[in-house]
C-alpha cells in the first residue's frame, strides 16, 4: 500500500506509507455481526409461521442496506485512505469514487505534534498534527498507527539536519564565525 509512482516527484522516495488504524473498522465489524444475527433470528422467527415471502425478502433487504451503508462504505473509506511520508513531502490521499489528496512539502512544515486519548493509547494509535508555514490550516492525520514512531520519523526528516543549516537549507541566523585562513 504505497502511493502510486505517478504521484511521486523525480528523485522522491517513499519513507513510510500507512492506512488509518484498524480501529476505524471495529464498530462496523460489530454492527455486521449484530445485523446478521438479528436478520437470522427474524428469519427463523418468521420462517416458523405462515407469512408471505416478501417479509423474508424485506428483512434481508433491510439488512443489506444497513450493511452497505454502515459496514461496506467505512471499509472502502478505510482501504482507500493512506498517509504517506516521502523524502520531500507528507501526502494524505483518500476517496472511494472521487480521489482527493493533499501534500505538504517537508520544507514548509514548522511543527509536528501528536495526540493520544485513552482509547488511542490502548489501541496503539493517535492523531498526528502537521502545521505548515502557509495561510492554509495544517493537516490532521487521524488514527495513525504507532503515532509516536511516525512523529519521530517525520520530526527527524523535517528538523534533523546534521549540517547546522535551517530547514530550507540556508545557513543559521546569528553571529557569523570567521572562516579559518
């Protein structure tokens, strides 16, 4: 599950690509089990009586509609959403029918934060907040698996310059040391 090569810039490499945490599918999976159980129970209950066939059909059509809306669509949304960190950008892509995406160049990122509530801590995920130096609001990546590791990785890519230069490649501000002769 990596970003298509047609979305990569020349010389750009994928460093990390993940989907949202599987916790997004916990409630749909539970709903699938409940709807199937209720539909099966109603089918057995109605099947013992002399009722028209359309009642059984109505039960399973209703179950199919509920499953389509609250199980299949969240699954498709989960499988088509990805967070990708490359050597140059952070990419967020999503969409079932209409594909949308957002990219923030690493050079424009000025703050990286993560947030984990109690449920996120138990499940090992969290929200990554990427602030950029522009008029647009930053990017919030929800339900990122192992958010602390992703935070460290992105922070090291953005701020981890070993040559003493600023994020944009310019020399640091401050007093200029005399050059050795």
